[in-house]
């Protein structure tokens, strides 16, 4: 029952935000009901500027499975980088997270599933176990999954029903015996974010954060 409830919740989140979020691992939320949840979901409402910006920010929170404090800290770090729009720096950093790389390679059915693989010690980077989901993968890093991880429900579910149709070009996925290995061949691009996204709205939402 709890699992079914979680699934319905993930549907509602996507319907409320009006976009499919691959990281939630629940596809098809907008296929039959392309409107918000609840009895007033089909009613057209005029949203305030703040609400529009908030919803855009929430896409990032839910897709990458972050808490608000984690995202704010990531924004602060991105703003310290000079010579590039901070929102692009933010997206590249989020796409470089180890849990996200594992998810984008279709090794887990959702961002949460990928985080579990990492936190349970099933992921190796350059031959060493890394159990920190926010670890930032760098170009030329090679990611592998342990034998135990390759038998886990998360991995097997993702292989049977891939959530991502195509991995970003920055990831090279190759066979490694009966398993796979991932090599990050370049930094992700800010356009690699896997859902419709208005950078300007997030920039405006966090303009006071320093």
C-alpha cells in the first residue's frame, strides 16, 4: 500500500508541475490527465509570478531528489564561479552528481533508486567504492557497479524497463563482462537537463541568494 501511495504522489507532483520528471521514476503522469490533481485540476488559473518561479525551482528539487537546503547550497556554490552563468554551473554540477550519473545510465529506475545504490556501497569510481551521492564525477572517471549491486532490485528493474531513452553524450556506456561500465568523457552540458526547463525563472527565484 505504501508503495502504491508513493506512486500516486509522484504522479501528482508531475501533474501539478505540468512536466514529466524522469528522476521521479514514474512515467506517464501527463498522458491521460495533462492537468493538475484535485477537483479543480482542470480549471485554468492565473498563477502569480512567484508561483511560476517556485514551480520551476520545484522541478529541480524533485527530479534530482534534493532537499531545499541542498539546492540552496548548490546555488551558493554555483554563484561563486566566475565567467559563466551560475544557473548553467548549477545544472552541470547536478548532472555531474554520482547518483544522477548512475540514474542517467539506466542503472536505477529513479534518482532515489540511484542514491540507494550509491549509499549502499554498490558503486565504484576508478576502482574505489564511493558512497557519497553528491560526489562530483569528473571527465575520465570510470564508474562500475559491484556484483551485489548488479543483482539488486533497483538495477534489475532499470535494465528491464529503462526510464531514460538516451543517456547524455558526456557518458560513454560500455559492456564490462556481464555488466556495464560508465566513463564520463566530458563535462555535462547545461542543456543536458532531461526535462523542459526555464533557466530564467530559477535565476529570478534565487536572485537574493548569496
